[in-house]
């Protein structure tokens, strides 16, 4: 079946076999002096970017050899990220791009899973010294670490030698990372063809070309930034305008100055831009034709407000996974579709819902499954896990609950996965629950996503305890346990008991529905009686 699908995608013209570096090299040849990249004070033309990547690529080969290996790029949004990414491709190796905020425990898991030959990170102190967490995780896996300094690599430990017998399968061209319900990241393997398909289909749907600069405020270490920022701009030969840290005013200025026409970002970015003051001569976000907003539910009220705030910009929901399978609305979608669905799939993407008998159907409600030319080809190092997610004739089970209408528009109705989506970042509740459960006064704990207009969800801890607790006390306890700040609860609710299954498992969805419903029914009352919260934007 896999071979049949591959042949179908090749015949349809979606899978061409052409590599990303071949696309970009052709753009360099056609217009070497055209703008390729802007980030902070760094501005690179196509030829300058190509040359810098060539220098770094040669250095990569000298360090880890020519046999096809995984290179981990752990850098913030910067010119160095793009240079090292392109250098890895030019050297014939495979980039792995986890978020730069990945905690040490997850780095250890990743390094053990994918067996990289090298980790490239920031030059923390100017002497090639990487972050301590990266150093410890790499040492545990016997992986070499190098600090990026422009197009140079510094600080490689000569005593750590890469295993030159390991190689990466040809079907893996890029590794990206997501989280499972149990916390550890999964290594998502994409091919050149699956990712190029997504890029070309987005370019067609939103009329993108080398003449439409791409603005990317999302981290390049997340799939949105990597696919719809770095890879899209290189494939099209379009200028990539990066923002190294989020600032709505700076974003508006960059978009106006560089005439950025396209972006994909999370709901909080869109909300902040709507709130930001603008005094320019043209409308706010005037040059931007398309803003794809995903990662968390986009409130209809925000979509409606954006029509006034950004009259030149088509704002559409974006649904997708690191595993692929993207949906958006299109310019002729009606108001109801834009506000209450996540749109229709890209060409060739087959979306189905599973009925009670686990049979795929084209319409109706159930777990969403997908297959198509832009869907990933496996979980690297975990073939059994990948097989568990495949059903029928090659459909991937997404874990999301959805409804598909007769016109093919998809509405996401819930999640099977026990994840909190905070500002487009998937957060497993397991580590937070484990930390809170260690508190001497806590009898039981559950961590759920609490609805938030700006971030989609915030981390809410629900506890059954032998004595009254407050949020500051619980957060302080989590910090003492070494829990990373990104997992700290932002709201605390104390309950007398939990709804449970016959087996004793907490019914989290029921718990969330009851607590949110109770707060809604007492709107206007002081929420302090049910819990306490903090408005952190960490």
C-alpha cells in the first residue's frame, strides 16, 4: 500500500524527488544579490547565505565525516540557525530541530533516540561553551557539541568521536519533535518530498513566490517555524524576515519595512498584534496578505476583530501537526467557515473520521485520521509506535476529535491526547502532576488546560489536599523539585474529590467541563473561592 501511495503522489506531480538545496541553489544562480535573510542586524543575500552555509558545511564534514548522520540544531531564531540548517543539508546530513527551550530530561531522551553525530548550540560565554543542560545531556549520550559563531563551529571536544558506522535512511530528510501524552518527545521523520509538498501547496493556495517575503516570529525549532518559515523561504527563494524574540511593535515595523506578505503563527501573536498601537500611514499589517493562525483555538471574536484591525490581511485558522496534514480556510470561505472551522485540507490530503467500528468515513464526527503527500513517514527510532498510529489503508490517527461537513470543512471538537496547548506549544501534564503529587499535603492531583483567550490554554492544577493550599506555595514547591518553569501551574483549584472511572482513573475531561462550567455559571463572582491564578506570560 505504501508503494502504491508513493507512486500515486509521484504521478500527481507532488513528489518530484528534488531536494531543498537544489531549489535554493537555483535561486542563488538566478539572483545572487537578492535578499535572502534578515534577523536583527544580520542581512544576507542569497549568495552570502549560500557561501556561509558552504563554509560551515565543509567544517561539518571535517568533524563528523561524510556518511549521512543526524545533526541537532539547538539555536534561537537567528541567522546562525538558517546558516547551520542549510550547511547541514549541503554537507549531506540530516537536520534535527528541537525547540531551543527543550528541557534537559527531554534532550537526553532525544539524543538517545536519534543518535546524533553533533549538537550545534549557542556560544553562551563567547568561548564556545554551550548551555549546561545541553552539555550534560550530550555527555550522557556521548555526543559531540559545537557552538555556532557565524559560519564557524567552535568548542568541539576532540575526545568525543562520532560513530562513523551509523547512517540515516534516505527517506528521512528532516527530524522535528513533538510530545506524547506521556511526556517524552517523538522524533517525526519527514522526507524531502513530504515537506516540499506542503511548501508548494501553501505557495499555490496563498499565491506565494520569490517576490513575497515570509515573516516568521515563531521559533524555527518548532514545526511551524521550520516548515512555513525556513524551508518555505528557501524553496521559494523568498526573503525570510525573522524576529528573534516576540515583540508586537517590532513585528509590525518589520512587516511594514520589508513588505512581508505571509506568516504562520500562534493565536497569542495574532492577539498581541490586534492590541498593538499602530501609527503608520497604511493599515496595520498592510503588506501582509495572509496570516495563518494555529496551535490553539482562534476565538471567533478575535477573527472578527482582525477584519477591522487588519483590513488588508486574510486571517485564517491553521490546523496541522508536526506529522503534517494541514488545513486552512481559503479566500472564498464564508464568514461562518472562517470563524468556526479550521478550513479544508491541502490538495491530496485525505481526511476522515472514524466511526464506532473504527472505519474511516468522509463526513461526520469522530477521531480524525489522515493520509496524503504531505504526511510524515514515521517516528524515527520508534517504528512500533508509528505502526500503532496507522489504521486501514495507511491512515494516520491524529488523536484529535473532529467533525467534517459535506463541503470538507473540518471542526476540531476535542482531543484524545492528554495535552495542554499553551500558546501553540504542546505541554504534557505528567511532569507537573508528578511534582505536585510529591507535596506532603496533596492527596491527589490532576493538571488540565484552563481556557485562556490569549494563549488558548493555561496550566491549571486541581488538587485534593489535607489542608488549604495557595498557588504561590505550590509553584514554590514545584521549583524546589526542579520542575522547569514552563511546566509550573498558573491556576490552582482545590476540590474535595475527583470524578473517576471504575478503575480509579481521574476523568479529566469531565473534571475540566465541571470546573469551567461552574465558573461560567457564577460569572461576575470572585473566582478566588474556587481557586487562584496568575497571569504569567513566560
